[in-house]
C-alpha cells in the first residue's frame, strides 16, 4: 500500500475534475463580535454526496451549516447553491431543508401536519400534498403513526418524522444538525446505516454536522474536519484516517502514536532518527524531504504488532514493558513503556477465548510495524 | 435576526407597548413630580401651573416647596413613613416564616400533587382581594369569631381588641401577600438539585445543618424575590389599613389618600408620593435587577 | 413519613387553613338569616334576594365586567408584544428604560400609580380636551397600564422556554415570518396568553385603589361600591356577593385547569 492508494480508486465527482459543485462556499467567514466562528472557508460539495462537517464543539461547523440554511448571515464571502448566489436570500426561499438536533417537530401538529407544513407553504394542491406526505411517511416507515402528535412518539420515531419532513419538499440539499445525538447508542448505530440507505434511494445531497467521528466515518462519502473555524482536511473516511494531512487530524481521528524526529536521508523510504526510540525508523514517503527536516512519525495502535519475540528483519521495532492493559472484549489496548520512558499504545484483536501466552503487566515486549504502515507528517 | 424580519417590522412591534408605557406610566410620574412642586390653590385643577407666560414673553415661575415643607414640619408624615416601613417589614417576615415551610413542603411533595398544591396557594388570589380582607373584619372584631372561639375555650375572659389595631393590619397583609411569597420560593426550591443534600449528608452533615448550609443559601433568590414582592407594595398599602386598622393606624398610603380625597391638596399628595418613591426606589431597582437576571438565565 | 415530613405537612395544612378559613366563613354566613355576623339565625337565602334587587351593585358589576373584558384583551395584546420585544430583540435603543417600565408596575404601590394617572388625565384634559372627565375609558387605560406587566411576565417566561429551532424549522420549510408567528409561535405560547388574559381580567375586576382615582361619578366599578359599603361595616349582602364570586371563580378555575392540563400534555410541557 502506498500513500497514493486513493488515487487508484474509481473516479468520484470531486476527483474527476469535470463535475460542477452543488454547494460552493467561497471565502466564508462569520464573526460574533470579536469571536471568529468561521474563518475564510472554501469548500465544494458535489451532487449526491453525503458530506459530514466533523469537529469538536465550538469549531464552527454548526455556524457553517446555519449559514447554508440562511439562519446566520456571513460577515464575508458568499455561498452558491447550484450556481445561485444565496447572499440576501432568506431561509424560506432557499432550496435546502434542515433536520434539527432537537428535531423541532411542531408540538401542536400531528405527524401528518408536520410533514405537510412545508408543502402547504408552496401552495400545492391538497391531493398532491396528501400524496407526497404519504410517500415521505412510507419512506421512513412511519405511515402507521400519521395521526399521532410528536409527544406520543419515541425518540427514534421523532427522528424519522423529522427526516420525512425534510425530504417531503424534495430539496436540493438536506442539512442534518447532529441528527442522531439524541438517540441511545444501539439505535444510533442502526439508524446510521438506515439514513445512508434512504439518502441513496432519494439521491438528495446530504450535509451533516457531527462531533462523533464514528458516525462521520460510517455515513459519509467525504468528511470536512474543522478546527477553530477553519477546514483542516477534506477527504473520504479512508483518506482522513489513513492519510491525515496534519498532526491535528491524526490526533483527532482515532488514536495515534506520534514520534518527533529528524530526517537523516533516503528517497521513497526515509530514514528518521527519533530521540524517544532506540533505533532509526524507516517510513515510506513519496515526496523527498531534505536531511535535517523536523517531522512527526505517526503509527496507529492497530498497526503495531506486539509480541514477546524479537520481530523479523525489515520492520521498525522498539522494546518496552507492558504498563497498562485495557481489555475491551473484542480487542485489548496495551500501553507499553519504552526504554526511553515514552508510553505507546498497541491494539491487538483477541482472536481466541483463551490465550495461554496472553501478555500481562510488566512483560517485556517488542513492538514492530511495517515501514508502509507509518506516516510522516510535516504539519 | 436581520434576515428574519426587517427593521421596520421590529420597530412597529415594539412601538405600541413602548409608547403606551411612556405615555401612561413614565410621563405620569414626571407629572407627579412637577405637581409636587406646585402651589396649592382652590379651583380646578387645584394647583397653580409651574410657569405662566405673562404678557406673552415674561415667564412667571410658581415653584413651591410647600408640599414638601409639610413633610418635614409635621411629624405625622415621618411617623407614617416609619410605621409603613415597620408594618411592611412585619408582613414580609410573617410571610417568610409561614411561606417558607409551605413552599418547602410543596417542593418536596410527590411530583403529581405539586401542581394541585400550588394551585391551592394561588387560588385565593383569583377571588376578590377586597372581599377576602373584608372577611377578616368578621373574624377579628370584638364580638367576632376569633374572640368568641378564644372565650369559649376559656383562654380569655374579655374580648381582645384586635380589629382597628396594627395587629389586624399585620394579619391582613400577611394573609393577602402570602401567595406572592410562596410562589417564588417554591420556584427556587423546586429547581434545587436534591443530590446536593445527599452529598451534604454523605459528608457527615446533619439534616438541619445541611438545610442551613445548602438549602437556605440556594433558595436566596426566591427569598429575595418573594420579599420584594411583599415589602414594596405593602409599604404603599391602603385598603388593608383602611379596613382593618384604626384611627391611630398610620400608613403612608392612608396619608396620601387623605391628602388627596379629603383635603384636596394635590401638591401635598404628590409630594407624599414622591417621598414614598424615594424610599422605595432602592428596593424597586434591586427587584428589577434580580428580575432581569432571572429572565436572562431563563432565556 | 418521618417526623420532619409530618411537621412540614402540618405547617402546610395550617397555611391552607389560614388561606381558606376566611373564605369558607364568608360563604357560610352568606346563608345566615341573622344580620349579625356572629349569631347564626338559621339558614336563609334572603341576602341573595336583596343583592339581586340592588341596582347600584348590579350596574357596577356589569360595568366592572365590561372594563375587565376590554382591559384583559388590550393588556394581553400589548403585554404579548412587550414580551416578544424583551425576549427576541436583544439590543435596541432604550431597552433598559423599557425593561424598567415593564417590570415596575408589578411592585409599584397602586396608590402612586393611581395618583399619577389621574394627574395625567387632568393635565391632558387641560391641554387637549381629552379625556373628557373620568369615565370607563380612563379606568380601562389605567388598568391596562398596570396589568400589561403581569401579562408580559407570564408570556415572557413561556416564550423564553420555547425552542427557537421550531421557528427556524418553519422558516426553513418555506414559511414567511408572519406565517411563522401565526402558525407556530402563537399556538405554542397560547396557554400563556390565556393565563395572562385571565390574570388581567382578575386584576381589573378586583382593583380598588387605582379605580378610586380614575373613576368618575357616572362610572363606579364594583370594587368601589363594595369598598364604600364595607367601610360602613359588615353587610351580609356582601357575603352573598362574595359567595357568588367564589363560586364563579371556582367553576372558571376548574374549566381552565382542565383545558391547561390538556394543552400541557399536547405540547409536551
């Protein structure tokens, strides 16, 4: 596997260079007084995408979504939807519909009336509205509950009604603000795939805001990772996880062991000296870096093999003792203290019920990883 | 918001209540202040204009401090002020002593009975205040029910003179204002996190000490709001001292009423009102400050 | 139940007794044949009969109801607007003054408000010839001025608890601001409007002091009539009137309670 693996995948609208974006943020900024919520964001989202804006709370992702919906006015830049400048266009005239974190179902209206609300605003004929409401309800399998009031529904059912209400108007874009945050863990995981399937069926572009990386990874075609009002990296879940563009991204998504080091030389494979490790590292890296460059080497815990035996030649390796073990059932995470005192995480799948040779505290172990399974970060 | 509704729309929405309150609340107070500085006279209206334009150009000022002069020269006024503050304070303390246990009991009762219990506190408010005060005349007078009951029980031989004393006024005020104390107290007590008391107990604090150390300080906003809601209107109360008090019951509301309706001395009545406002301005401002903070927390 | 709880509930029971005993006594003695409050002269409904023939009381009651209806409606309208302004418009010139003017009438001694309004009316009549004397109009204006604050408090609390995203959702689905207000905001805050209206109505039919200042000879509302009767001493007729008021309020509260409970359930709190 090389770091250009993604480029070998099938062409997508965002890589083929020919497709026009459906949503285009051009230098969008938003200030609240002295606070910069969104800072010169440029972003293109393509038709049919399931795009996630991922980030910690306060990173500006919700503000960006609300500007797209028209609830906030950008202080700089402009937003185009399908080529039309949205500046000055109020929320009720935009071709987008939003699903709110609280679902925002109108408490005084039945499920049916909630879904019909948007259609009535368009002045459609009664028969057409009835037809569209029925189809939306069917799509989310809520037809049986058409006459209920929101307070008579469970959390999961409310979530479906909220989705149906968004879809009923057949907007160009559906915006989802933390759509699953209010559900419990099991239901959330089940709903993630269901949402993706519905999106696939209706073919509408979805833009979702979430702070849950698992959710973003499961559901999205692409993720825009945000930090302090800026977009750190845009990419598919695989790109973001396997090839993070910066220390921030590597650290934010999943767990990462990072070693500061200096390039000693080499092309294609760099030799890197890390003060925390006894041996120099070899890491695959396509772009040449001059000797002496300060870099960070990132290795994911599941890419580190752990064993009592000395690893075979050609692998990077380090020695240490097991300091802590987090047994999670399916996997175990070993916290290994290296000779330098540095702690490193290694993850191992528990393949058997019982393991006679199972590692335990204070065992002397070797950690090893392939040069292609580490990554050199320069930012 | 700007995208949501135009400036013109917002302006129109705000204009009606704003204009109403300026015209019928703010300006009248300025007029009270103005007339308190006027000279009294016989006629309609019974005061002199502050400025008269003699010969078209020369202004003739008629500023008089006579209305205020009386406030200081006749100690009736000073006594009435002190007596009003004293009776209002008694009413506030009485309401607090009765209202706190009641509010506490409601707040700690099972969830489904809280609303009905609270409703029972607010219910008397919906029947006429005047009639409820009137009911106390029948209870408190010499041949009234309270004296009859006490005599029948052999506690007293001679009827107690309660009606037409400050006692009756205090009872009437506590009775009338009690719901205004209980409701805000309940609101803060109900919101309190009960695990705080469990934590206090867990850390070795006895129930009564836990009450003093945890519950009481946390219910302070309710105590303050309730006390303001009782104290401020009680200072200016007129109906209760008029019906339940006697000729020696001095309250500033009664004095103002007498100046206005009996003596027809508008400047003096206005001066009394201004002086009452000066006394109340600190608690009123404090009340507004707390109310604004509370509303902001809610919003 | 432990001792502490028992003590608390005893205190609560005493408070309820304190609040309700006077009212119960009024009701009982309204059926007393004797004129003396303390002597039970047998059951009689004669005071109700006398009340029904007292034109002064009946006319005053009718006037009070008319005033209260107008006051409640106008106060609810203005009070709701004021609540919208306070909750939704965070910054505008004179906000501090507005906040002050809205909450001051809640605690302002009525005697001051009454005097101030009367002086305003006299001054206006002097300047522009309106209002012509003291009438129902001046009473309504005075009542609206102090009762709109109470409406604002009630509506404001409901409005600030309302989920803003409901309005955004409506707008997002294509509803213009006016439609959003009429179809979403108004139905959701409606219970508080009803509560505010009832509160304003009650404050108006109950008011003595402010009415005493701003009512004229031809327009005497019920509380003023009762007040002048009561000042002369205890009158069984007033007991009968009180009983009727208590009965009406009881019925109204029972109905309102049921409606509110249904609404609360329907709107999920």
